[in-house]
């Protein structure tokens, strides 16, 4: 593996991450503020449901905020990866370690993010006379429009895409580190 190929590949991945997480943050904002939910004969947005209605526990609102913070952190990580790829002065051994550690961190963070999605899905919405789990609310056509359901799928798709791509980054960092070690050992 050649250093220029790794750096070019890392630039492409980091630009992809930046685009993906900008899309995810836009999706989060649009999903929260534009999709109208029909709950117990009331029309409200998701942000109103989470923060103003009193129908949900504080836990769900905090999970939603934490999900947004995690998405923002991934965007910052994408920018950091791009800056690392632009720097040509970093030694090969350090770059391999950086790729490996970054990939492993992204794997753990992706599992954490997927766990947030799971916990949000299992949260209870209770209006007094009407009680539903968040996931059932999202997939119910009489409550959420089909666009909202597809927007919710996008969160899971992005998280799983990042999980797989972070496995690739870790593998490349590990492989390149092993090659660097073998070259150093033969010298």
C-alpha cells in the first residue's frame, strides 16, 4: 500500500462522512420540525411532542438531544479526518495508528448511536387516553406520514453505513501498520 493511495482514499472517505452527517443533521432538523404527527386528535411536530406536550418522559427528549450531539460529533470527526488526510508531514507509522484508533473509536460510537436509536424506538408516548411506543407511532400511517417513516429509516441507514465504513478504516489502518512494521523489521 502506498501512502498517496491511503491519503487519497482517506480524503474521499472524510468528504463522504462530512456529506453524510450534514444530510443526517438536516434530516434530524426537518424530521423534528416539519413532519406533522396526529396524536390523540392533535396535530403537532415531533419537537413539540418531545419538548412541550408533556406526553413523553424527559428521557426521550434527552435521548433525542444526545443523538443530535452524537451526529454533530461525527461531523467534526469527518472534518478532522479530512485535515489529517491533507497533512503530508505525518509519518507512516503514526498515520496507520491514527487510522486504526479512529476506526475503532467510530465503531464504538456507531454502536452507541445505534443504541440511542433503539432506546428512542422503545420509548413510550402516553397522552392519558392514548399510549404508543415511539416505533409504532413512526410506522403507523394514521399518525406519521410516509415521508416521516422514510426519514426515520435514514437515521438507521446512516448509522449502519458508518459502522461498516469504520470497520474498513480500522482494517486499512491495521493492514498498513503491519506492512510498516514488516518494512521496518527488514531494514
